[in-house]
């Protein structure tokens, strides 16, 4: 709800500011009005119900966030298209309409509008009211007779989620009354009143913990909207203003309070989203020289940090008749402008500055934003109000922002259903705009993983964004990255940048940590020697990375090291920032303005921090091979071309119709291939292989500046006419080159028809796909017969020849030292010691190893014997067609079960 909807105002005199005033109980304005109020009525016009978006499919819970989007457990975007259904926070303490229609019918009206979610306000007082709800409040739902308000709220939640509608629990008020004005509900606590419901911060947190536990088994209760319209409230029973703040560390600090409540909730239900609404008003009133509507502007400098950052959603509200410094009452707003009176550019720039900027990608503030309240009256005739609704809808569509319309309620003048709650209300001027908003899906499907950045500030306070609950260094202020993120940078005034660039979430499932603090780490674990001579160094052990840091009264004093889930290499360098900024990446912007800072490259991790006299001075930045997003398969037709034509997903050229040129280049991917040793595998065929051995192609890998690998391909390298042959390029990407625009290219010499199916880029692993076990019957044969999975030859029925050959695997065996194990038997071992077989490993051009096997080499008659061949594959030969072969001399019965190729 918004400040200034119909208020009941306590009549009194505002001492100090207003000489005298009086009001009736039904007055629409308070003596301290933050907003004026649209009156409620039962005005409505019947309209044939229709669904704007059909019955939406529920998301697969739990919900999380990925960058600026909310996603389900399959990483598919779920856009909150919500409506507010109020009442449980109001005087009756039950949702509206239950005295008019069965709850199932009301749910069907929500579906007819096309909403997939409901913001469901409640008051704290309602949770503790044990009295039975009067029957006339719920007269159309006799199954609810005899229930408390909380039990009716339970039934409402169940009715919605059973219909596949997501529920967002919203703590709307403390006291059960209409919201919102200069009252007792402005903050999450209120004490010192002689007649209102008093609530401490601890009671508020306990209520949220209670609800988190109550609904944790219902996964479509997917979000906790911590508090509605945090604003200046009455101090005790006076009219003195008590203003919230963001980051002051006191009882009125909304950032601190929301973080504490969020962490309580997530400890009980780690699946639920946390919605933190920006401050709706702070200060007094404009005519007295203070008071404004900051919304999410303070988040630019100080983000909320909760124990699971991928559960955080920010929210805000917007209405036509208020403004950044207009409280909804012209008399006390000092002539400040309303949103509806702004020109288009000013309006869009203003709301972007207030909350829309949070959806901007690749920043420390990138999160989903939910506009959880906006609305208008169907009877509105003022052109400015009507234009405002068009503009806010245009903005939400253009920016693809989640929303919740105010309200559903038929008894409300602004409601979306008729006053008797029997049907939807779609026959007024609002429908043109609301219908296109609800039917617009924006981004759909899978959301690509994005880099996440978090800024910490642990100068004088703890700043913990992790699930680590223990005090890992007593007596120090601590800054801790979100789980899996690592330090990317540090400033001299104890601000830090965390992120998951390139590596993703690094923390090992064993959740091991190591603290290096106060005194210098005695061991240099990264083979760097004294990487910051004369400075105190805190260095992580091998395969640990810096995930937190500490400050004592005298300055930077230590690091928290987290165990990596992947081996970390020790290619390290010192990044000094004691005399100025030294940033190897500009990602995340200026995350510590006004202070010297050091920042590692996106593909590096911080392995240590050096300080002198408490002043942070240097980072130990290390890199490790990164797998990137590999393997990636690029269909040839999807790459760029200067000659040739598409043939399905392939790309072809003919000598009759085309001239020599690049038949492939691209895709200019930056960062996706990671770092370290890679392979590009070009899958190519020609139509003729028995002609002259012409040069057909030159293939290469290019990073925008340098050729990383290249090779010429000749006709006779193809395995046969019309048969795809894989051609492999091995290359290496250095850590400082990962963000270059990577290309795979093929230059055609106009000497042969060529068709390229695709190019695969993958990590090059020296161990290959080994071990591989080849059943004998699945290999090639020139003599013998199958017996189950084995292959048999007998002297009576077969002749000397290859009993095994193949499988012609290219690149699967990797490079380095290998072993082939032939598992064979003979039927007789006590006869002449005849030569039985010759075994070898062949790469299509050279025999890599061979041995003769005699009868007496077998363990005994009818006993399988492992016959080994050791061999090596050099890196430039890994793409040859590898074979294991056995030549039989027709001197003995032989049965071969399988051949295993493994690393040695």
C-alpha cells in the first residue's frame, strides 16, 4: 500500500511546527501527510472476464536470482506479474472479498487477469490475535468459520499456491490499520505508545522467523517482502518524527534491520527470496526544509548483504500524485513536483535514478527490481494521471521489470475486480495499459550465467555476505564475500570487491576455511618468494583463495582463505596500490571512490594481501587454467564467411563457383574460452581424396592480435571421399589474453570441394577420455568370430591375419605416457613356445609400440592374461587415428576379451 491511501488520523496538535489543527476520524489528510489518499468506494462496471495471458505455468521452485532476473530451479526466467490482495494488514485482518465470493472464485479472477503471483500483506498484530474472525467478514466462505485471522491467512496462501500462483508474504503494517501515513507503522518497530500495538525489533524478527518456518514446506510461498514503505513515523505517542536511515548502524537503520531479518529467515528456509524495499521517505516534511523519497538511491553506495546474495530482490513503489520530494500533500510539500507533472525525459531519468538503475548489468548493484505497488483509479479523468500510467507501464515494459499492481480488491476504488467480487474489471481506461503490461513477457527461457560483483566495507563494521556464522577472527571487523565468490580487489580504506568472474563459484563443498592474520604467514605457498619485501604478508595455503579480510584498530590485519573446489595454479604476481590505483580490470566501476585500490585481472584470484603499519599496500594475484564455458560447438553456417554457401548447418565451397578466401571466421567470443590449454576441432570433408595431394585449407585460431595455432591441410589427410575428418589445433590462452575476441578461421585455396560441419572448442586434457575399454567384438577384424563380447580364432577354421584393429579414435587418448592392455587367453600353454600374436599401437602413420607374444607368456590354459604395451603420444599427434592391433599367426586358439587404453 502507499502512504496516503485513506487514513484514519488521530486528532491532535503538532507542537513545534503547526500552531493548531484538528481533524475528524475520517479525514483524508494527516497533520503530517506523506501522501494524499485516493478514497475507497464500491464504484465498478461489470465487464466480461477474459484472461490476458492464459493460465501461466508455475515456476519450478525454489526461485533464485541471476543478475537482474529472478529464475527458477531450472535457471529459467520467472517474471513476477503480481497483484496486491490486501486486507490481512487492515482492521478486519483478513483478505478482502471473503464476505462476497468463495475464495476459489477470487483466485480464478486473479488468473483471468493473467497474474502469476500475489503480494499478500499482513500485520504483525494479526499474527498474534487469537480471537475468532467474525463470520460476517468471511460470510461467503463458511468453511473458514471459527478460524483465527492467521488461520484464514493460511487458507488464503493455500488457495493461491494450490492454483499454481506464487505468494509473496508482505509485512505491511505493525498495527492492523489502513496504511500509510505519519503513523505507528512507518518502521518495522514501534514502542512507547499507550494505545497502539507496540513491537520491538526483536519481536519483528521473531515474527518473520515464525512465518519462514510456518510456510517453508510450501515452495510456492517463494518470497518474503520484509516491510512495506519504510518511512518516518511518530515517536511514541507524539507527532515528533522518527526517521529511518540506511547504514548508520542504529535502531533505525533499515539496511541493518533488513539484513538481520533476512538472515534469520534464510537460516530457517534457505529457498525463499528476500525482498528489500527501498526507503519510501526519510526526514520531516519539505516545507520545514527536509524530507525526501530516496527509494534505492542509497544502495549505490552501500548494498544490502545477506547470507545468500542470490536470494536478494530490491523493490520500490511509484504513484502519480507523489514525487521525489512531494509527500502527496500540496500544502506541506513546498511546491515540489509530482511524478505525473514531470516531462517524459525527467520522469524516466528520475525513476531510473531512484530504482531502475539496479537492473543495469555488470555492476555491484545488479539485482532484480520489483515495482511492488503502482495503480490508478478507473474514474480518473485528469490527463496527467492517465499519462503517468502510460509512462510507468512503458518503462516497465522497456526495462522488463517485475511488477505488482495495486490492488485486486473490489471494495477499493482502484480495484481490479467489481465491488461484489464477481468478475474482473476490464472496461475502463486503465485496461489498455495494464493489459499490454501483463501480456508482455520480456525475457523468457534460460538466463545465461552472468558475473556477479559484491562490494564490502569493513572499516569499523562487520560486512558479512556469507553463510559463515562463526566469528572467524575475534576482535576484528570482518568483510566476507558471498559463498563461492573471491576477492578481486582491495582499497586502502578497507573496501573490497568480490566476484565470481571466469571461475564461477569456487568454494569447495567441504566448506573449509583458513585464517591468516596479525602475524606474517611464515610459508610461501605460491612459489613466489618474498613477493612484498618489507611488508607484512598474509598468504593463503595452496588451493585456497582470499574470500575475506579483517581490520583491527591499527588497520588491515588478515585474510580469510576458502578452500577451492578446483586445483589452483601458482602463476602469481604482485599488484601494488600503495601509491595509486592499480587495476588490471575496470569491471564493476569505481567500487572505492576516493581511496587507492588494487584489482586483479578477471581471470586471477587473490592469494594474499600485504600491509605495512596497517595500510593495505599490495595484492598477490594468481591465475589458474580456466575451463571457461567449454566445450562450445559452432555450427559452420553460424560463423562468418567470405565465400561459399550454407548446406543445412554446414558450409560448403566448390571450385566451379567460388574463389579462394576465408570460408570461416569468428565468433569473436571474449572470455568464454577461459585460459590454459585448448583444442579447436574442425570437422571437414572433401569429395575426392585420390587426386593430387593439393593444399586444401589453412586453419588457425586467432585472438584478434596473434595467431595462437595454425596448420595446413592437404587432400590426402582426409580419411576418405565424402567422410568427415576431424582436424585438431592445440593452442594456449594466457591469463591476460582471455578477453580478446577469439576466432577459429579456415582459408580455402580453391583446389577442392570442401564442406565444414562445425568447429568444436574444448579444453585440452593430456589424460584424454581415458581409461577406455574396447570390447573385442566392437573392434575391426579380418579373421575369427564373435563369442559374446569377445573375439575368437581357431587354427581349424581361421587363417593368419589381423584379429583386432581400430578404433581409429582421434584425440580421445590425449597426450603423454599411455598403456594398452590386451586381455587374452589360449587353450594350451604346455606345447611348443610358438609365437601366437604380435600386438601393436598404431597412429595411422607410425607404430608407437609393439611386442610379440608367445605361448608361454600366458598364465595358463583358459586363463585370461593381461598383455601390456607402453607407448607415448606427442601433443602434435593426438589427432591421428589411433589403433590397437593384434596379428595372429595361426599357431593357437586365441580368445580376446577386451583392450584397455589408460594413462601410465
